[in-house]
C-alpha cells in the first residue's frame, strides 16, 4: 500500500519532465537510447539520483529556487553534525499549494519560544517536498527536530502526488536514516486523499526501523485520514517503534476528522504495552560499592537522632 503511495509522485497530471531529462541531463541522454519508454527511465534514475529527476519535473523558474533550498538544507545538516544541543536546528517542511504555508504553520502548534528560535522552513509542492526528503535521507543523520505539515486541498491527481511525497518522507524515517531524531511534529491539514490512505503507511511495514531516539511526538490531525494515521502509528508502536517516547500530544480538529476515543486509546495501549528502552545500567566495581557503603554509613552517623513516638 505504501509503495503505491510513494509512486504517486509520478502522477501523470504533473509535468513529466522526460524531454528535459533527455535534453539537459547527460546520464538521461545516454540511457534514453537503450531504455524506453522515458517514464521507465525516470523511475530507474530516481533510485540513483532522485533530486535530479524531481528537479527536471519542475518548471525552469522553480528549479532555481529549489536548488537554492537544497543547498541551504545540505549545508545546515552538515554543520549540525557538530551541534550537540538537544533540539539542534529544527527543520520544517511544508507540502501544499502556493500560499498554503500561512495556514499550515499555525497547525504545528509552536510556542512563542519555538517560533523565535533559529530554524529552517521550506514550503513546496510535491516534487520540491520530495526532493528535500531525499536530501534529509542523505545528510540528515544528525537532525534532531523535524516538523512536517501536509495539505492536499487540490485536484485529485495533484493531491495524490502530495500524499506520495509525504509518504516518501515517512519512508525515510522508516528506513532509519534519521537516527538521531529527538522531536517530531506531524500536521495533516486534510483534503482529498486517494482512498483515505495515510501517508504514515511506511511506518506500518514490518521492516520499519524503530525511532530509538524519539522522545517527543506531536500530532495535529484533520481530514478523513486522521484515523488511518493513528492506526499506522499504533501498528508501529506495537513493534517497539516508539520505545523511547516520553511525550505525546494530539490536537487539531479531531471531531471533524471523526477520531474517536477508542482510536486514541488503541495508540496509547500500543505505546505502553510495547517493549521499553531500559535505563542504562551503571557498571559498579567492588571499590565503587565499598565507597558508596562508607558514604552511607557516615551520613547515617552524622544524622541527628529523633525519639520514636
């Protein structure tokens, strides 16, 4: 199910970019004589260099802007490898129609302090969003805080591509690329969704890697896929995917999304019943134990005696 969602990035209604891939890309031009149709060539090259294929599917004026964003994200992710703070520099990715960022940002539920801190925020449609997801997979091993908001209030084919782009980003998490992620915020603004599918479906795979460092998860849910999102997270949690989670916040238009108490209760049960990460054991040598016992004895001797009642 999740593979087909990711495949929707190549929706036919979006400029295919096949001609540009052949005319502007040296590898695409060389392989075009042996691989037909060109749509198949796009899919093959996507596994080798996804950003190149996705860029070619954009109008020329948008390619330049996306290249700039990719460069900024790559430089920040590389420099954040030497940033040892708990949150690092947060990265916010918004997927939606032009101008939708003004409605998506409030859905993240950020505090005043979080709004004021240094962070990176990018708003793109499906191809641009998917390109940045690929950059995170390649260079985001030290990323600690990620915020994602998705809106699909568009025509069906474009909405399917946005859902596929969001599923691609979640598959990056499911494959364990963002191993140091400490805080994750997911916001779904609702809209048309193919079959009511959840872009969190990659987390429901049996092969999904646990988010071992994730301590904080915030969910802002709206639309018809809210219950499916919770179901995917519950399946992920039952296999220990959220084993280190310490804070869970769920907000949004839950009544309009027809989310019931039973859906939230199922997620909580899955989180609480899954194996937890044990507290790290301190190696105690005999000398350490002896010193601790001596300190305890000295403290007891120095304590004032009080008469028993």
